[in-house]
């Protein structure tokens, strides 16, 4: 009772950070429910991952099977359904990732599990689990509770908390693979790397936008340096395109493109209404502009009111340092 | 190809001030503008492109009130053949598994090769209905698809993973695909087409018409309970960083990296 | 030109635009302001539209989107034709019949259809600019002398909301009988027509005519010259007389119902908006207003009145970029204003405000020159 199970997510030989984030949260929850933290690992020859997550949990249930070489929702669903039926944890946490959303809802329907997605926190009140999620793109939070018997299922959002210290020492148990056969309906074929070439800024995750404040084309290398460190694509307001610093396919605004990146850094952009209309959907907006009244600050999450030529070089330098 | 595409009417709250209403479990939507959910719009376009390439028909399915008819007609104007709107206030829309069950009831028993829907609704961000729907229908699925290649009896899809990596997956038909934004460029539905689409069938049904018992829906049938909404503590919209330029740059860099934004 | 193969639809097109009346004199292209920066040759478009096979290809050329509908060609045509409308007709072919349209145009049109404005803003927040202000709302069925039509851009864009606020304030101070429409106001659809969605335009004409006729108004007063031009020329069934606010303000000034009692010691150059001037012949009233401003020195562009240099805000240009890399006309205008030594570039149109604002920034002229709509200037001049 009160056991918290966590699905370890990995891909192409890399253990994904969400796994450790969830295990950190699981430890906090299990501390209040009085249960164990158990990491579930499906893979082939991924003993190193078992070793890593063991520092964050009380047990690792490791299914080592060549059929798990690459993620396949059908295989994972079969194995996890059997596992949940056998072990009956209080709650099973899966990352709210491209893998998790492809898997969890089907598992929930198959086993008729109480299921809440994109959870940002799990409170424990009087021994009961109360997940929290958001609506309207983060403008409203919602407290939820589960009905009926466990196991409960959640997908948990990435980067909501810091990974804790690896203070635990979970025993690694290799359990027999619960996958009886290869699958019938869905076949993994291959991974394909992202295309390098002309950029479609409407698909960019991180954008650095330049505006009038950058002043001249010869200042663009400063911006390009920042964008490179951030692995960002560059776009601009009309002023930047007009000035010939960027081609028109990089213009953001009502007569340009509408973008929805995770992160939008507006440098020297005043934020005229027609520009804002093209980027208002950005998840996090940072503005650097020496004009405190620039309308861009009305939509920014973080702002620096200062000369961009003083701020950007240091920003680039510090980012390089932190990311190395 | 028999294609179903599921669409949802959602508010555009990107610039709106969202306030919790007096019940504590809803929001004041009186000043919102509504339209088809963004990724559903891409799904509609993808359905039309497949129909244009392979022949067949596209049926639009929507769980919603009469307000959704405009958006359904717009989808029909783009090339949809007919539509089903499930109008029943008993559906507990907060529960994506229940919504999936209702949509499945509208599709089950009909011939279909593909069911397309957007990968995420912009209002609740659940990313669950499409995949749950596949399980309800007993067919394979793939979520967050950026490219669809229909072959005979099969479909090959490219799922968009973190960092721009694509996962290529092949599935037997029939199958459910949830569509990621940017997969195509949704066409414009000229007014002329929307008015002509009035002639296309838009069947409005209730749960009983779909063979669903009242006990199958409602809050009582859900295994999750929304207890209350609350506005998260937010600092005044822009956190203006303080200090000398160098300091501010460092603070910002730390926020970006430690906050997982980079 | 093979006349035997004319389809009925092409014949309609020819007839509608009186294409046979064109004598190919070239005065249209000769006066077209955008020819200095684009490939647009409207004379050739008029000629080539007579040929069915050419016409569909013409509709695909990017330069048909360079036209700002400034009306210079129509003003200059010795045969009284409107070459600009041929271009709009070609846009219509593209948008409605071929279904191909730029995404920015698509979004603007869908927004007008769903939310009654081209800016993707909620219908329900259209009157939020009024919050906290003393603005009279007109009641349908009740007599009102001046029914004020705000305009989507003025209602939603923070840069120009001040125009509506100042107008209401001035009308209050002058004791004028007026009323705003409020939330039910919807796009005049002038730009819908100019973006080629003629069916949507006609639907908006119908619903707006019905709305406007619900009011017992002597006059409809618009803030934007685009709304003014549309209601005046393209809404045949609207009962009330349609005027632009400059006409109302000029009237009030002449009748001394409105008096400017503060000084405004600036050198002002007035830019004639195309939709006020070239489209509708209103050149005097804005100058009357300027003439009443105490302390102001008013100078004129060489290209003034009928020769005013279009700012490229109209004709759907707020949603469609030109492919040209050459200097924008608004920037040329800003430079000219700077060269005259003016500190204020006065305009009487919200689109001119936006395009010329951008232009001044692009030319780095912010220190010496700024754009001010007449309502921005005069709003501060009355106690």
C-alpha cells in the first residue's frame, strides 16, 4: 500500500531526466503514504540505467528483453498492464512526454485506471493523493482527487522540480519479461534525425527575435552568437526584415508568421501590437529593451530594461558556461 | 479511405484574463473567443489531403453544443462529407477517458480506415482523448504525428519526439493518429463553401442514439474528481530583473538553464 | 485576344470592370505610387485580364498584392475606369475560386467571419477600451444625431485606442449629441473586400446595414477613413449619412462649439490619407482642423492632396507583405517629413499611424519627428 511506481524513460542510449524528476517526487509522496518508491525499467541491456535509478528508489523492477530495444507503445502497454495487475501500486507515474502521452491513456482505458494527465504536483492530504494540473495554458491550476481503487495513473510534467540527491540504494530485481510475444499491429521502424537546412520558425522550440534596437546588420553576429549557444532559431519584427538583416520567412507578426515556441527572447523589439499578435502563443517570453514602456514587457515573463549591447554579450558568455 | 476526424471547440485564452467562476470549478468564459482546437484544425486538413490523394470520405465528429456548428460547417466546407455532433450536457468534459468513450460510441460499428484528431486540446492540455479513443475502438494508434503516409492496409507515420527527432512507426489499418501542429497548412474555407456546406449532413445525436446508457457518463461515471480551480500565484506579468547589466545577464542565464527552458 | 472563347464568367468580369473601355493610355500606371518599388503594372493587368487563359495566371502573380487600393489610378483614368478594382477582382479569383490564400490573409478573414474583426481578438472585448470612461452608448430605436463607428483597429490596438477615447472626450466637451455602437459593432469589411473575399464582404455589408439601420441616426461618423469609404460607397442601403470625424470636428470648430484653448507650438506636416483624400475627395476638413490649432506652424508636402504618397497601409497590406526589398513608401514619406523640418507628421487614419510609426523608427528619425493622428493632437487642446 502507498507504493509509488515510476516508469523510467530512456531513448537511444540516454536516460531521460524526467525519470529522475519523477523519482524525486515519488520519494516525497511515498514519504507521506508510507510506501516504497519503485522504478520500472523496460529495455534491453540497459543495466547502467538500472544502476543510476537505484540511487533514487527502494527497488528497481527491470525487464531485460530484446523486444524492448526500442520503445513501442503496444509492447510497453502489454508489459505494464501485466505488471500493474501483479504489483498493484498505489500510483504509477509516467512522464508527460512524447512517449508518455502515446502510452498512458491507452493503458488507463485497458485497465480502467483513474487517470490524470500533465500533473505538475501530487499533494498527499489525509493519506489521499491529490494531483494538481493546469488549464488554459497555465493560467489556472486545478486540484484533483481519485475515485475508486488503486492503481492510479498520472503523466507527470517535465522540469517542474529539481532532481534530488541520489541518497537511496534500491535493490535491482531483474524480473521476467511480461511480454509474451512480439507485437502485431504497430511496428517501430527507425529514428530519423531532424533535418538541417532552411528553418521553419513556426516549428522552432526556441526563438531569438530581433527588432529595431539591434540597429545594424553588423550587430547581428552578436545575436547569432547568443542564438547558437541557446540552440535557437532567429526571427525578427518587421523592422529587422525591412532592414535586410533577415529574410521575410523569418518575420513574426500579422503580415509574417505566427510562432509558438517554448521560449521567445525578444531583443530590441518594442512589441507593437502587430508583432505581439504573431508571438503571443509563446510559452515563456523574455524581453530585453532599453525602453521601460515598450509594450513587449506587457507580455513578457522576464524583462531586462537595459542596453542590449551591454546585456547580450554577458548573457551569451554565462549561458555557455552553464551549459558546458 | 473512410476517415473520421474528431474536433473540439475551445476558447483562445492566450491573451485573455482567466477568472475562476463562483462555483470554483469553472471559469468565466463570457469574454472568450472560441474556435476549432488548433491541432484539430491540422487534423481536418490532413484528412482532406488524404481524401484528395486516396479518394474516400471524411466524416467530422464533435462532442459539443450548437455553438460548434459553425466550426463543423467550416470543416465540411474544406471537403468533409458529413458530420455528427454529440450534444449532451451529461458528458463530463473534464474527463478525457469519458470523452473518448463517447466519441468511440459515435464511430464504433461504422467502417473506418483512419481516425484523426489533434494531439492536444489547447484548453485542457490533456493529450489523452485520441490515444484513449484508439483503445476504446480496439485499434492501434500513434500520437504526435508530423507526417502521414498511407499505404495499402497500412499507414506509416512520423512521430515528432523531443528535440526534433522523428520516430517512424508503421501500423495496420484501421488506426488512430493524433496530429501535431505544423504537419500541413490548413486551407481557407471561403464563405461560399461554408454556405454550400449547409447542404451536407450534420446529424445531432444524444447518448441514447449512440447506445450509451446514462450511467456511462457524468461525474458519477468518472474515476477522477475536479475539486477546485485556483489562480496560481503569479508575479506581476514581467519579472523585471534588477542590478547592473552584467548581473542581470547572469540572473537571466541561470533562470533559463535551471528552469529547464533551455 | 480570342473573343470567341470567352466564358460567361469572364464576360461578367469584363463587363463588371468595363475592361473594353480601357484605351491603354497608361495614366494609371504612371501615377501608381507603388511602381517605384514593385513590378506592379496595373495597365497591363487590365489589358491581360481580357484573356481567359492569362487571367487565371495573372491572379497568381505576387504583384497583385502590392496594390494598396489608394485609388490614384481611378482618379487619373480619363475613361472613368477603376483599374484598382480589376486587381481586387483578381484577388477574388485567387481567394474564393482557387482557394489559395496566404496564411496571414486566411487568419484575418476567418477572424472577421468568427469574431467580427481581422485581428483575431474576441468580439466580446471590443469595447474594453471604454472601461472607466464617460462614453455614451447609442440605443437602437432612439434618435441620435451622430452614431460613432470606432473601427476594429482602433478598438483593439493599444497604439490607436486613444483616438476613440479622445473623440468621446471631445464630443462630451462640445456637448454634441452622439452615441457609440458598443460591443455589437463589427468590421466594416473594407479590407475583406480588398483581400478578395467578396462573398464574406457582401455578408458583412448585409449584416452591418441591418445593424446600422436599427439606429435612428442622422449621421454615422467614423474614425477610420477606410470604414468611412466603405460605408459611404459600398453600403447602398444604409439610411444615415456617412461622414468622417474630421468633417464633424471641422463643423464644430467653425460653429465655435469646440474651441482649442491650449498652445501646440510644433511644426506640423499633414499627410493626406488615401482613403480620405483620393478615394473621397476630403482634403479641406483636416486642414481646417490644423488651421485652428494655436501656435502650430502647418507646412505641406510637395506630394499632397491627390498626389499624396500612399503609406501602404490599405488594400489589405496590413496582412500581406510585398516581396519588394526597396524602401517602403512610408519610409520615403517619413524622410520627406524630416527634410521639411517638421516635428509632427500629422495623419487622419489609424493605418497611416501604424505604418508611419514603423517607418520613422526604420529611418532612425525618432529624435526629430513623430506621428500624431489629429485626434491625438487635438485631444489635448481642449479644457
